[in-house]
């Protein structure tokens, strides 16, 4: 029998969710019986469920996966075991019924997902109160409702009326049509697919969407002429409030872009594709200026601002320089909008080692190269008062909510006469789920790497991929974005369903990962 | 577990007589497959069961509201009712049995209309019940060549990248495919050959000069209109001048001022349309052989909204062309012309007069098939040529009117 902590959790009073219209109060009649008992039973059941969730999600997964079989042999299985909600038994699936009949225990918790199984229904039960706890635990690692639920971020836009007073919300908001789900294409206004892909990735970013749909920047109140943030506001309204399914004409964005064109791109030719990454930077900075403290973000400095763009995209990078002579350490911290990962060196190295055909990289290898390995540099040490060899380590001090990664596919090569832009089409494999802990400053210590809690807080899910297809001059940009669990491909005004394999097989240029739990 | 030669799913089996490690490896892989399927199933199960449970709840709540028949619809009625799937008891909804068994369909939690459960087209499609009003959120369509709403688009030709050349070709195609608009009524084939859910390119207004520009040209336009591209502008001007020779009747310069203005009464709009009609006929004659191409783009008469879009679109493309071809000196003249339309003469006007002659006849012939043509406004038959265009039409007629108004007045 596996050792399981039996200490009861803090005897706080737990409540059953209050009834909400359109949702039954309990997952099934049997849960209803359990949770309509006297307060003590209710309290104990919920506390015990929470404890089981802690065992499943915080502890070592070996514990819930191990059980004692019929013959007394202890087995650890890869597939789900069932943790009895009414006693401390852990049984494999085959013996669930037997245990239930013997002890007349009705409820079990799946050892891999924490879901509740009702023996009487012979089915999994999604009780609003208990499942809420599970989702919260799974998403944020805590039961506190202060933190955002993992699911809420991806559920339908304006769906849930807030619990405090639903009527207040409904009388002061307009409910968008069920058809308006934000899935529309954007017309190509003549070589503007580099803008469209970035706009689509913004449109399906839950943080930006919530900001704009909750009147974070009201275009009716804004006095700035040709304000790009107003144009964004209008665009979000058009995508999430109108029933239109045809493409969107991003005329205001385009004119806003042209009006402030000099800042962003030096030699802009209308008929030529531009770099989507540059447009991303341009748009982020522009929106920061409209919504933030008005200061221009300086490169190489630690810039803190609580505008929506900073809250969404900006993280902090620490570079630690260690003098090889005296061992003195200097830390420099700077804000970053995105992580740019070089491909060329790595793919060349790889090319030498292995045969050239097998030259495919993984995103983690690229991250390792930049944020785990250290490099050497010349450095003027204050202690030694002379120029010394130094070791430089980069790590991420503060992870952003939406991590944007650029894979440097376009590079200028020093040709014989002038610099020639070229594209590196090395395949880079990237995961749907990314753990950033090893690249953080905190993740440097071994025990931090062991912590499930910390691990979970550094887990990112893939949100959008911007792909560049074709050659450097004649190429085209396409976005893949996830809405809920469904992926869509946005190719200018065409929106189509996409398979995960399409997404993962794409030649990514920009990657947007969103943090799983908002702390 | 290592004793058996497979895992829980029983799909991956080690061969008979395989070594212990071999068996273990097979068992592990088999278990992992089992877990993947298990997780996927759980996710779908959860979505489906919650949706059905909430459907049961919505139904019983509605029943409760109907039974209580109170004047305040928002208040929770203090009644106890039940359906096959749920019980309503003073504001609380309790399930009866497993919603997966008791409730067969899903109701939208927002609009309370039934959800369409299958896509209407493409993969896994089923015909929806026409007697039911469904929630507007439909399952997405998975069909090659169509988007998630079952819309298709104007083919862009091979290759994903679009170059300037391609774009111009397409534009041309668009503009001459749309000029013979009235003919669509007589042909009748236009509606059939062009699917009603075809997406076409709309126009947008430039925020600076307020001109209506076809969206595919918008970036280009803004670059020269807003952007500082003086070099571009001069290059464009040079191009215009060189193009000026082969610019025939189509190349009537459109003074921007007329487009900015609100539509004016149609009294002046009579003549210009004759000119336009004549152009159309010319086009028809010239390009009969690629009429199939045109038909593809022809607006369906049934779909007025669609038509409007396209007409607008035509204006835009037409104007744009004109703009490109107009040298700056010409446009100045035309501005004057616009202010004082009656007295002015324009160089291109004579050409108009010649080509205009056959137009009324053709127009009338066409008119038979077009219901709106028989309107009492036959005096200004130009107006009838574009019945659904609304304000845009007036604008267009006005703009072309600046050139050809003298003959009629």
C-alpha cells in the first residue's frame, strides 16, 4: 500500500458553488446526496478531495500510480489508478467495482487527471464545485479563486457573467451574437501579410482580447488622431461583436502604420514584403506608447510599465558577467519583448557533426544555446581595474505572460560585394507545451528544478505560430492560432481548420507561448 | 505487468518469445497509447457531458419560468417542476440521471437555441433540419478550398506569394469582369456559375484622402498618399504619363473632390451613365471570348447585398485605374470642370459622344430582364443600370458625369 499523507488539511469551511442559471448544482444525483449531508460531511468530503488533488498534482506521481493488487503485490502502473474518496484505498481500474461493493464507497478520483468517478453512474462526473477545484489546482497549483482559472482564459469571450452580480453585468453590456467568435480573415492590402499574421496573433491572444473587449482603450474617448490602439479597439470589436464571416479590412491599422511609418521601417516600399517580426515590435511599441506611461522603451534597460503590452509580452533578462581573474560578478538586467534565437551557428555546428540531411533543431536546443550555455567576452572589471576575460551567463529573471520567440531565419550574409539577405530554412521542432524553468535565473539551482510547483508556474502553452513560406523575397506569411483546443490557419482572408500536425510541421518564424497559469 | 506481453490497451504486442526488456518496452508503449486515448476521451466526455447537463438545466429553468408566469422574468420562481432530465426546485437545478443518457441535444448557453451538431458541408456533414432555428454558432466546416464558414474565395492563381504583377492581372480581371454587370441579368448563367458564398474583395476608404480604394491596392495607395514616398509618387506619375496614350474612354480622370462630396440629386446623373453604358458595351464586344471568366464574378441577382458590394468594388477599381492614368495637369482641369460642369468642355468628351450612340438601344434591350429598369425614371436611364448601388452609384455617376455631361444638357 502506498504511503499517503493522511493529515487533514486546514479545517477551513468549504462551500458548494452557489446556483448559477443554466447549470445544474451537482454533477449527478449521487454527488448531490453526498454534498447535501450535514455540513461536516460536506466539509470533510471536499477537504479530502482537495487533499487527493494535492497528492496527484503536487506530490510525486509515483504515489497515486502505485497500488496494492489483489494478491498483495505492489504495482506501479502507467495507466490511471483510482483513489477512493471515502477511504484511503488506491485501487486499479479492475478492482474499483469490487472495492465499491465491499465497502459501499461510491466515489473515486482518477490518479492522472483528478477527475471524479461515480460508481453508481458508472461514469465520470463533472461536478461544478469539485471540478472547479480540480481545474484551479491543475492550472495554478492553488485552490485560491483570486487566481485565474486555466479554462476561463480560453472559454468563449463574453460568456460568463461574474458571480457577484450577474444582473449588473447583463444590463450594462451587450451580448455579442453566438456567431461572433473572432475567427475572421484579414484582407491582404497588397503585400501586407506580414501585418496580418501579427494582427491575427494579437487577436487571438486572450490577454489583449480581454483588455480591448473590456474597454481597456475606448476609441470613442481617445483624442489622438490615427491612434493605432483605437484601430486595434475597432478591430477587436469587429471581430468579436459582429456576425460577419468575411475578411476584415484593416484600413485604420494600415493608415496608422503609414502615418508613423518613419519610426518603424527605414526603407519601406509598398510593394514589398516586410519582416513580420519588425512589425510585431513596431506594433508593440506603438501600443505601449498609446496605453502606457508614454516613455519610449529603451533597449538594454530595465523598463517597467504596467500597460497592457508590458503586462503581456515583456519579461526581464539577466546577464551575469563573471570576471575570470578575480571572480567578481556583475549583474545587468534588461527588459525584453521577445527572445531572438539564432539558428545559423547551431545548424552549422550540427551540420558538421551529423550528415547534412538530418539537420533539424529543436526549440529547446536553441534556448539551451542562448540561456544555459555561457559565452566568453572581454570585460572591463572594476575590481581588477583592467580589461579581463569574463564569462557571461544569460538567464531569464522574469518570465512574461506571453512569451514571444523569434527564430532568426533571415540573415544578412556578407557577400563579395554587398550584404545579401538570405533565409535559413532549417527545420526547428517546437513543442505544444514548453517548460521555461531551466532558462530562468531561479531554475539554476537544482532543488528549484525539482519543485513541481515552480515547474508548473513556468509552463507555457503554444498559442500562435507565424510561419514564413517560400523564399525571402517572394514568400508569404501564414498564422496558426489556437482558439480553445482547436487550431486554425489564417492565410490573409482565408480561415481554415488546422491540424496540430500542420501547426507543428510548419516552418515557424515567430512563436507565441502563453503561460498556463496567471499568477 | 512485465509478465504479460502487452499493456492495458492491448494493441502493441511483443512477439512470442521476446525478451523481458522487449516485453516491457512493448507494454510501456501500449500503456502510453492507452493514456493518450484516455485523455482525449476524457476531454471530449467532459465537454459533452457539461454541455448536456447545462442543456437540461436551461430547459428545466425555462419550464419553471413558464409555469410561474411571473411578471419579473429575471427573478427565480419559487416553483418545483421537473423534466426527464432535471428537477427545478426553488432556484436550484438538480440532475436526474446521467445527462448523456437523458439529454440528446445541446442548447447554446447564451442564446438558448439548439446547437447545430454537424457541419453543413465538407467532412462529416449532415443536412440540418430546416424546421429548426439553430444557434448561430455552427460547427466549422472542413472542406478543401472552402473556409470554416463554407465560404470560398476568388482564386489567386498558383503559388501562395502574390507579386505586383499578379495583383494587377487580378485587378484587371476584376474590373473587366464586373463592367458587364447589366448583362448578367440577361445571361442568367452568372448566378449559377458563381457560388453565393464567394468572398470578394471589398473597398475601404483611405483615411487621408477619403477615396474609396479596393483593399488589395490599399497598402500601395496609402504608401503614396500618406507615406512620404515622393520617389514613388514621381515614378507613378511617369507611369501615368506613359500610359496616357493607350488610355481610351476608360481613362476619364476622376476628380477626387466629387467623391468626397455627398451624393447629389440624380438630375445630373443621367448623361454620364450613357457614357458608362457605352463603355460597357465596348467591353462586352471586346471581351466576349473570356466571358466565362466574367461570369464567375458576376453578382447573383438574388443577393442584393452581395451585388452592392461588388458594385462598390467596381467603382473603386475603376477609379483607381483612372487615377493612375491621369496626369496631374488633367485633374486640375477636371476640378474646374466639376465646379462649373455646364459650361466646360473636356478633351475626351468627343470620344464619348461617338461611342455613346449605341448605348440606349442596348440598354433598353437589357432593360427587359431587369425589373428596376422599367421604373418611371427611364428618362435618366443611367440610373437604372445599377439599381442596388445606392449612394455609391450616385457618386460614381457624378464622377463620370463631370466628363460627359455637356452632350445631354
